[in-house]
């Protein structure tokens, strides 16, 4: 190929310019490839986190703000709770109305008809309870007459036996507003729980009639508590109770009463009465350490 | 390029070391400057061969860098069964072919086209391909260089490679056989067919009369 084409092709041999720093580039690439691969060390975990935080400043700060806001909200809710509870039951105020309000306010209503309340009670602590309304319905006049009705104080405030609605069902209602008074919430709760345990135990054991004597101390405790209440509030308390008891039994608990007739029992044919304990607590705070003994 | 016409000696300016001496200096004495001298000696050949095959200056320079990096790492094991230059061309061919495959897989051949029909468009889109290439002397203009480069780019890849090695790099048939792994007879026949194909392409481009 000794023609012009051959000559031109030979001229192309070194016609492409070489970058002046070509050798330096080669050396640099060699050095780069010989550089040991950087493996993340366990001790450098903080550097990784710091890099992450630095590169995601906005997201991290947003999360931190949300966390702070959430914690602040919980703290505020805990501290502000006494101001958001319903005021004490005033004189002449209908218990029914109060109970309706409680229902509307999503109050916690615990309705127990068996021994489960006994299991709950020991673990219940209501340090911040401001108002406790206890409605204890007992089926049968004998229960009231022989156990609690014997107590003068309770007898005075008990539902008239001639309520007229269901003669076989009487209701003994004890409404106990604490009023944030000298009578502590814990003490109130303790007494109520004690009552609940005894009633429930009697029901479960089928020895309700035999346990009537045991209920006497409970009634006395309740009486003592009422007597020891702040005198300045005692009148209002008693007035509220009296006023509340003017309400017909079936209306007293807003239709949640499970009235029973003779012979239809839960567990004990001898008792043949149903005990329903309804505890309305505002605000709800049932979780905590066991009550002080 | 026989390895003795170096542009700069390593130890004695008056007695330039041949390729084998530089290789042994690097292998046994770990003299880095020996490798540098080999780079300076062959960088133009490697870049030009890569350019003719890749037809892109930047790609050619990068490929040449890769070639010398591989030479650096492989040189301690080089046993001189062939000349250093032949060995270097073998590495260059392998690196360039790998780069061609890589570019093809990336479909980035818009301006690094290895397809005959794409080269004209690539040349138009990349005027620097011709502007960065300097003509040897007044007998070969940039225009002529571009025309020939374009024609070579339209060759069948096998023909293009072997024509570059023979007509541009001026390697012997034996050297080409070693580099390509073909026997000498196949090399000769391919070169013959490559020449005919190139002339046909030049005629089609309207510049064939200059080489009649």
C-alpha cells in the first residue's frame, strides 16, 4: 500500500494531541486506586449520626419540635386537669342531670355485676380524683333494712321503700362528692372499693345473706366519712344527696339498672338478688399504684 | 517505535534505556521513574490508537489512562515473552474494546458512535473532534484527517481494528497476530479486506479519487 492513502494513514499515527498533564493523571489514578478503601469503623458511629443530622437538619428539627410539643401537651394536661373537672354537686342539683352530664363528657363508667370489681379494686388508685359518685343498688329491702338500713345515717338518706316503681327492687344510693375537701380522694376510693369488694365477694360466694353483718362496718365507714367531711361543705353535700334521692330508682342510673326479680340470680339461688355497682369517676384515672392502706 | 528512541532517559541522558531495561528497573529496583519513562514514551501511540478506535478524544485519553494504570499494576508480573510494545498494544486493545462495549451498553454512543451511519452526525455535533486534532504537516489538513477518521469509523469493527494496527500503528503481521490472537494468515486476509472496504467507503464519501 504505497499510495497516497497509505501515506495519509501513516500520518495519523500520532496526530492526536497528548494532554500535557497526562502522566500526572495516570499517577493520580494509580494513587487513587491504591488508596485503601475506607471502611466505616465502629468507633465512627457518631460521625455517621452527625452527618445524618447535619444533612437532614429540617427533618430532625421538625421531629424534635413535634416531640417537645407532645411532651408539653401531656404535661399541661396533667397539671391542668383539676381545672377541667366538673364542679361539685351543688345543693338542689339533680343527680340525674349530673350523671347525664358525666355521660356526655365521656366519663368512665364502670359497671360491674360480678367479682371482677374485686380484682380491679386493689390496683386502683385515684390520687387526683376530684369527684366520686357511687351508686349502689341493692335488690331487696332486706338488704337495706338488715345491713345498711340499720345504719341511721344511711337509712335517712336511703331511697324510700315505696318508690313505687318496682316494689321488689330498692335502691340505696350514696353519692359522695369529695369537693377537694379534707376527706381525701384516696380515702373515699378506699372505702368505696371496700364496699365493692364485700358486695362482690358475697355475691360470688353465694352468701350474700350471710354476709350482711359484714356490710355493717362498711356502712359505718361511709357514715364516718360523711360526718368527717368539711363542715363548710357538709350541708351542700347532704343536700345534694337528699335531692338526688328524690329521683326514681329506674331513672337514677339512667336505665343501666338491671332489675331482677326473685329467683333469677346470677350465681347464688339463695341470694337470688342481683347487685349492681356502678362507679362514675371523673376524670378517669384508674391506673396507678394500689391505694394506701 | 522500537523502544530505543525514548524522549528521555532515566539514569543517563546520553544512554537512553531500552524498554526492557526500564521494565526490569521497575520490576527489580522499584524505580517509579522507569514507569514514568515508559508512559512518556508510549502515551502518544496509545492515545492515538484509542482515538482511532473510539473516535472520541476524551474517551481516548481516559482509555489511555486506564491502559497505563493496568500496565503499572501488571508490570511486576510481565515476563517479556513479547516486547513491551506488543504487550502494551495488547492491553490497549483489550481496554478499548471493553470501553466500546461499555459505551454501547450505556447507549452513550450518540457521539462516540461505532456505527458507520452515526459518525457523520457525531462529527457535526462534536466539531472539537477535528479541532483538537492537529494535522501532521501541510500535506494533511484537518479536513483530510477528519475525512479519513470518518471513513475508518465506518469500517467493520474487526477491519477497523486490524487496519489501525497495521496501517496507522505500523505493526508487523506477527505483532498483530499476537495482539489480536489471530494467526498471521487471518491477519493478512483481514487487512486486505479492510483496505478494500476503506477504499469503497472513501469513494462513497466522494474523496476516493484522491487515493486512486
